[in-house]
């Protein structure tokens, strides 16, 4: 399984754009990149998933360079409610459950 | 559509006892995975069940076991509880199809187990 590395913590202010980068140097051809968000005492929640280039949905964008050895989750105009732990996961096909790394603890301040 | 449900939500046990946790996946989801989350170790994968068969297993001792029923509901059991087993136990379900593309996992609220 591809191992991921992401910053342990990040701080931001309301209204700013936040970019969290994840490294996954040994990503395999069949691997997808997925990001989850987790609030205290709750289960993780799916944010976005991509394979290459750029993916955008109503809450975030995911940028994946051509070599796919890293990815960046972009949260536009964060609010206090975006304070959470964000996990970057890399996984192969649906045959295997994903492994979570340490995550990035994002603290948004007023 | 109802989400993943887990029962009980909170549980207090003493060392040496055993415990059974239950998970009901989203209707139509055939895969159920279990995770343990502690402040020190983060989210760790326990095992995954698909069509009543365990097909992936994490690095946990044999005291941790699970099973899946024909309706996809799953239970996990921890025997001879230790203080270190205190954690939030999360269950996640996903659809999976014959084509085996990646499927999003949906997590339940978890069961908070405290071992005294």
C-alpha cells in the first residue's frame, strides 16, 4: 500500500484558502487519491477523490500533478466549522480497504 | 437513505471481559470495514468483510475478531479486554461492485469503548 505523508497541523483564518499537500511517492497505477474530513468523536467523512489532474466539487478541489506523487487539497474560504482533521489516503481498486495516515489537524481561527 | 449505524454508542467494560459491537451498513452495501481510533495510534484498520468473508485484515491480535451476516450486518468481538483497548471503534461500509472500482467508504458514528 502506498504510504502518505502530510503535515501534522496547519493554522488558518476564516475566509482564507487552505491548501494541504500530501506526498505519496510510491503510488501505484491503480491507486486513487481520496481525502476525508473528521470532526472529534465522529467518523470520517468523504470529501473528494481523484486519479489525475484536477477534480472539483462543492466543498473542495483536488490537484494532482502528472507524476501523481503528491496531491493538494484546496479548501476555498474556510470557516470555523472547517476545523477538523483531514486525511489523505491512497488506495488501489475496491478490493482493498484504505489505510489512514496521521492526518493534518486544521485549526481555523476567527 | 439511512446511514451506517453502530450499537451501542457507548460501552464501559472491565479488564478481562469481552465485548461485541454491532454495525449495520447502508442498504445495498456489501463491504464492512472496522477501524480502531485512539489518540496515540490514530485510525487503524482492523478488518474488512465482504459477502460474509473476511478478505483483509490489519495488524491486530487474535483477541479481535469479526463476522458478517447474510444481510451484510457485521459484528466485531474483543475478548479478554485490556486497558489499551479503550478506543473509538468505527465501522465503514461501501458498495463494491463486480467491476471493483474504488468505492467511497461511509463511516458510522462509532462506539466509544472504555475499559476500566
